[in-house]
């Protein structure tokens, strides 16, 4: 049988496979997070008719004579290039801008995906469209992400007051015992979880500063002075006093022994007071909403004004992402040639998270239709090889009448 016929058959098979891949690409042109495929070919073995010979004294060298026996598939690649991001405005729609894959889990098996259309199930667990659980990364361990919409933060009484910024150097002609800085109002929480407002004012006293704390909630204001001294060796202010909310300021359910923290308060070069007073403690609060930041952090916003991180999304990175095995449903799994998943939080050599967006398919229709034409013409050309070979065989048969 003619070799050309079998070469034509191999070419038809190759272009049929190419059309299959093109068809799959076009079918997934609107599939979020889809990565297109690409087919490449290579020639198969060659039949050697005559080997090569080297140059001799009276005669030059001669090249080998070989006849190819058709082509075959070289690769079916997964093209992992970044696709455009489509804004949806939905908080649980997430896109990766850069490298990396979301980690989703079913049982003990990890899967990886670029499709970030996620949902909350009836237990508050973050899942994908097929119910696979989205994973967070916490101290080297993967965990399910759970958002309890009924969560509440308990009240915490004030135990410490942070004071940061700068105070002018004393003695200072701008600040005398008759002058003082503006009054700052701070909120403190008592042992019953109730909030109280205190006035705080900085006053000069010789070479030291005095902090006057006033409680105006009773029938008469109750004030207490606390002296702070500048430690030149460590370049910061210190005090041996503690705020006694109950005994010093008359707060019935207040806590005594509230410590000052002056580690971030130092002496300034200007004649202005730039000190901020920040007490700890908080009221009871319930979860009102949550959002996901560019670093993958899931931030819960509570009714008491606090924002707490509920978890950080995990992203996986591979040495050879094209080596991942497609498992359907927009997911991938590790293969022998993909490398082991290197899992961490976004931004650690990985892409950032775009909340309210989804990554589109990276299929380019104009490119796919062009490749379709090439595959169609290649298929037609190979059929001509077969029909021509058949005509030659017919002529051979007709030699015998």
C-alpha cells in the first residue's frame, strides 16, 4: 500500500483532534476562569532509503534520503495566560489578578480553580458552585472559611490607654501653667460593657506634662491629674501612674489600674501638641457585613465599629501550571509534571484579589475561527492525498484487464 495514504490518514486524525480542541474552546468562551487549549503537531518516524555518506578524496559527501510516514500529536497545551476581569459588584465574586489558583476542597482532596463565583451554604461555609469548600490559609494549615452572619463580639472593658504622637519640650514660653492643649474626648467601657465619655487634656507643669482626665457624667465633674516625665535616654515619655476609673474618677463600674502606654509618645520639635489618646475595650457588637480585601483577608464589620479579620483566602502556585490536569467543573488537580502546590496568602509571590469581579475566559474568538479555517483546509488537503493515492491504486489494478 502507498505510504502517502497512511500519511494522509494521520494528518486527518491530527486535524480532527485540533478541531475538537477548538470546539471545546469556543464552547467555553463565556466560562469564567476557563483556560483555552492548543494543539501542536510533530512528524513521526522516517523511512530511510539511503544513509548519509562522508566526503572522500575524490568525491563529496551525500545526504541521507528519508521518506516521512506522516504526523502525530506533539502536545495539547493548556494556555494559562491572564484573562480580562469583568466587574459584577457582587461581594462573593472574586478574581485573581496575577498568578495563583483558589484552593477548594472535597473531603481530603484538594482542587484548584480560577473561577471565583463563590457562595455561602446553610452553615455559612464559603463554597463554589459545586459545593466544594473554599480554603483559607492560617499558620501553614488549610481550613474551611465560615462566616457566621449571627456572630457577636462580647463587650470588653478598658484595660489600657495608648498615647502616641509628640509633645513640645518644656519649659516652653508658648505653654505655661495657664495654658493647655485642646480637650480630647475618649470612650471607655466599664465592667458591665457600658460606654462612658471622658475628657483628656494635656497641661504643662514646670518641666513635666500633666494629663488631666475628667468624668462629666455625674452630678459634678470629677478630675484627676496624672504626671508624665520625659526620658531623654529612651526618647519617650513615661509615668508611674495608672488610671483608676472607679476610685479616681467616680465611675461605679469602672476598672482600676488602667495602664498608660507611652511607648509611641515622644518629644517634638514644634510648639504644638500632636498627641492622640486611644483606649482599648469595646461594646458588644453583632456582625453587620463583611468584605474581602486585595490581600484575601475576609473582614467582618460589627455594629460597635470594630473590624475583625475572619480569615485569609489561600492561593496555590505551581512550577508548571500548564501541567495541571483538568478535572471538569472549572477545576484542576496536581499532576506528576505540575509540581507540588505552593500555598500561601495572596501577595506572597502571588496575585491579588479583585473583589466584585470575575475572570473571563481567555478564549479569543477571532483566533479560534482562524485556526478553525486552517484545520479545515488541512483536513481537506489530507483527504486529497488519500483520493489521489486511491486513483493511483486504481490505475495499478487496471493494468490487468
